[in-house]
C-alpha cells in the first residue's frame, strides 16, 4: 500500500472547516478509543455538503497513520455482488495480477473477507461505501454476506443523502452498531474562517457570502474561487447569490455552444443525448460534446440518465428564467412535449409512471409540481394486503383515526381523515377480495399508507353496486353503458378509487407514492371514478389532475347531508393527449407544432355540417336555447345534435366537449 500523499493532497486539509468533530471521532477509531460496537457510520447529508470531501480527509488520516483505507463508489461498478467483490478486491490485493481475478459472489465475498482480515491483523481498516443511495439493490446482500463478518477493528462508512434505514434499524443487533453522522452547512464562524483561508479577508464580503450561500459548502467553495468577488461586493442589497455563482460556473466553460447544452440540461432533470437534442429544437448534440458535458464534476450518472448537481441545476435554471425568460419557457414546453410523446408512444399498460411524473413536473399546477418536485424519492413500497400484514393495516387505520381525534388535531381536514375511511373494513376485504387493497411501507418497516382501488368490470360490478360511493356512479349509467361494462368480453380497463391515504400528506416524498397509483391508471387506456370527501382542497387537487365532476350525480354518504359529486378522469384513446394539451394551455405553454389546428380539424371532420354549426356556437358560449334561436330550430333538435356530437367525440357533456376543443 502506497501511503504517500502529494503536496496538493496535504494542502487540501488546510481548507477543511466545520468537520472537527467527525475528524476527532475518526482519529479515536484509529487509536482504539471509539466505542467498539459502533463500527457502521451512516454519513449523510444533502447534495454539496462535502460528504466525499470528508471521506478524502479520512483517507489522508489513514495513510499518515499507516492504516488501510478502501473506498467503493456505487457509480463506478455494475450493481451485482460479483462486480462489487471484484472492485473491492482490486483495492485489497496489492499483487500485480489483482485485475485478473474473476469469481462468483460467494467466492468473491470469501476472498475479500480473507484479505480484509489480513490487513486488519496489522491495524485498523476502513471500508467506505460512497453514494450508497444508488446501491440499494445490494443492501441486503452486503449485510448478510460481508459486513456482519468483518473483524472488530474494521470501520464501515456508508455515505448517502439519507440516514440508513430499513434492515439497518429494524434489527436491534444492527441498530446498535450504526452511528448516524449528519453533515450540515457551516455556521457563520466556520464559513468566515474558510473564506479567510481562501483569501477573502474583507469582513463585509465574508458576511455577505455566508448569508447568500447559507453556509452551503459547495456554494462557499464556488464563491471563494471566484475571480470577480469585488464585483459581487458591489451588488445591490438583496440580490440573489445563486445567479452570481452560476455566472462564475459557466465562465469556466469556454465553449459557448457547450454552455447552451448545459442550460438545456439544467431544465431537464434527467437527460441523455437524445433528450437533449429533442428539447433543444432538434439540434443534435455530438458524441464529443455529450462526452465533454458528462465529464464535468457537477454531472453524475443515475439509473434514469445523467443529471446536473442539484444546486447547479436549480441555480442555472433560475438564472435562465430571469435573464432569458422566452428561451426558458420554450425549453420547459419542449420538456413537456418530450415526455408527452414518450407517454403517448408507450404501451397503454400503466408502465409509463415515471414519464408521466416528469411530464407533470412541467405541466402541473403548483400543488402537483410541489409533489413531483423531489428528483429522488425515499424508499416507500406498496405491498398487497395479506393475512401477514393485516394486523399492521388495522393498526394504521386505528392510528389515523386516533391522530385525527387527538386534542392537537383541529379543523376540517383532520375530520376528513376519519370521514374518508368510513366503513373501510380490512377484515371484510380479506374475506371478500383483498387483491384490491395495498399498504404503503417505509424504509423503517412501518405502514404509512393505504389504498383500496377496484377494477370496474363484469366481475366486480355486483359488489360495487352495494358499495355506497360506486353505486351512485353505476346507477347513473345508461342501459347501453351498463351492458357494456357487464360484457365479459369487454377488455376496457377502468377503476373505482375507494380510498388512497398516506400518513403525512404534507410530505411530498410520501404523497408522490399515492399520486403514482393514479398516474399508473392514467396511462392504462381507461377511466377512473372516485368521490373524495366534500372539501374544496380535495376537489381542487382532483381537478388539477384532470378529473371532472359527472354532471347531475351526487350523494350524501360522508355526512348524510352534503351533496358530494362523483369525479371521472377519462384517458381512453386520444383523450390522454387532449388531457396533456389542456394542461399545457393552462400553464401557459405552447402546444406541440400543429396540434391545435390538426386537433380541431380532425374532430370537426367527424361531424355533419349542422353538428359543426352547433359546436361552433357552443364554443362561443351560447346556451341550447340561444343556439336554437340562432339556427331557427327547436331546442330539442339542438339537444339531439349535441347527443350525436357527444357520442361521436366520446365525451359525456358540454364541459368535456369544450375541454377537448379548447
């Protein structure tokens, strides 16, 4: 093992501030002073907090003390046990032929453990697992086949954005071995000391930079590296700091053409060469340009493609929105068009959930964008109801009821938490058909959500006719529509949402899991029926997704007195395209080229001349009576023409008609 450190590496230590406690803990481990049981360090913090920088400091300390240090970055190997072992073994084995080894997972784990034990005989060993968030598929295997067999003087440092959860905390034996270490921003004193070391000695400048960057280590580093700091000092009070950082960052990219691609990448949350080219008006990015773009330190690879560092993406897009709003708006619309096309070209089997989530990031209203805005999600998993988890589901229902009735819970929304669970009996559903019930589990193993969603078909209609909410919808159907649903040969996929509930609706990381259930149904070529409790917030949230009230269908099930509508979201055939285009227009974005003209022409060509006349007057806002007067016909004739129009265009009422036309 080569313990030499270059002058640059040694100089790096002079710029490490605010991590004194973590450094001291690591030195205590190397010198045998740390608690022997806490040999799993969960080092976590948001992007740009300096987690990898701290790992580098640990590595330098190990080298100076003659201790072995191995680091595995999840982005640098294929996520299989075999490739993990091979990557680790290449660091553990200092022989000249280490790269020639090939073995399966059991043999790999055995060989790695053997070499780690040999190193541990000579002193403490550190195994660092960087960007562990992206290594979830190996989490269980690592605990079972490697980490639990490590010698007692081996420290494992797990680096991720979130603290370790799931199996790490469910088991008391593992839990007592884990030491959570959260990295946060620097306080004012630490930030000023860092800036002074970087040559920023003016106290006012130091204070301004700390206030603007809020102590974010990456932002501080970029600010300190700026050669135009005296210009920043002259900035007007209150000016955003992020645009100044982005300007400095982009100044490092000499190629103006490449800077334009970086701007495009800042609007796309995830990108590849095809996506960049499509969003940038069809201008092709070359292989060389794309390789250079991906080579920047602020770009990383994810399972969904490449992405800019969170801070850089948000700041760069904000700068573009302020300085070149027309270009920014055009790129946002292009991103929406990109995902629209991907969804519409995908099989209508409910699989395009991620694509529709990204699409709503650009076309949704503020409440929807808030939910889908986190680029990465915590580990929440829907699982089917079973005899095994039934008691947990019942405890969740009881907990939600107790929570809403607690003295601290006041107001209409907490009352609705009880109302929407009215008559939901998991015991009864287990006896009838539990396939339609799911429970949401978090990383810690707790149940934090519940959904009851029935398919609407010949097999479920007899039950739904007895279900209070669904029965109102079924009774509203025409004889023809009812017979169509009861036809066993009908392959139409449609659903009735009885309830979707999560423990923390204000948590977007949890709420998105509920929304993804609806997204899956939206891209399955069917329609969705639901009736949320009578609350304006709930109604508005459904309308923001495209749900519409079924005209003239109400019930008073929830409280026995409030008329509550039934909502429907129909995405069959071209209606999904119309839904997207309607959202685009509502958010002020342009439609895909030619879509407005083509859509209207296509729809109108399906109608007779008289029906076209009626439709044009409907668009002008005339009532049926006014249309009759204008065309010199009876009002009943107008209604007859409209019924024909509704049938031809597959809409239910005038509101539906106006939505697809406008």
